[in-house]
């Protein structure tokens, strides 16, 4: 897990308090699974999976989704090894996270180990978006415990 600056908060119309809304990304070499959720409910909703095209096109597509979903921060899954260490794939994801900086949203990285497997076990119709949803729910649970 990597600490990120606190995201901007938007008003919660249910109780007047501000909540952070996240767009979660499960970034792979060929696809990016997307999910959205906020601190209020702690439940994430899988959106869809983007097919990777180019770094510039991928970041632009994520920016479009972020604006449409009115998110205040990005959460990107960090693929650690089974030992909890960073390998080559984690380095690629960190470079991708850096490329998202022009979107102007805070970026948090969170351990994504086993999210794809869990999404498959749960029978997610879109495993990549399902993995992003599981990632986000795990992140929100960890924030509530902190």
C-alpha cells in the first residue's frame, strides 16, 4: 500500500458529510478493469474493462470515465509477488500511475494480490472489472479500520 494525498470530497446528499469517490483500476498488459465506489457504502460497482491501446489513449479513456463517474481519486491495484515484494509488473503499474498525473486526481496504490482469483471464484461476469471492485472494497475496508 502506498499513501496518497487525501482526495477531494464531494457532499453526501444522504447526510451532508463529504465522501471520497474512487475509480479503481486493475491494470494489466492487455486490459484495465474498472470499478467505482465511495467511502459511504464501502461497496464497489464493477463498470467495465478497457482494452489497452496505448498509454496516452488508456489515460484519456480513464479520464473520460473519471469525469463521467464524478470521482475524486484513482485507486490502482499494485501487483505484488506472493512474498509481498514488487516485481517487474509492479514497476509497470507504477509507471502507469505516474502517467495518470495529468488527470489531476490523487492516485493511491493498493495491494491487489488474489483479486482476479477472487473475482473468478465469485463468478464475476467480467473478471477484470470484478477484480477492480474487490480491490476497491478491500481498500475501503482498510481505510475504515485505520
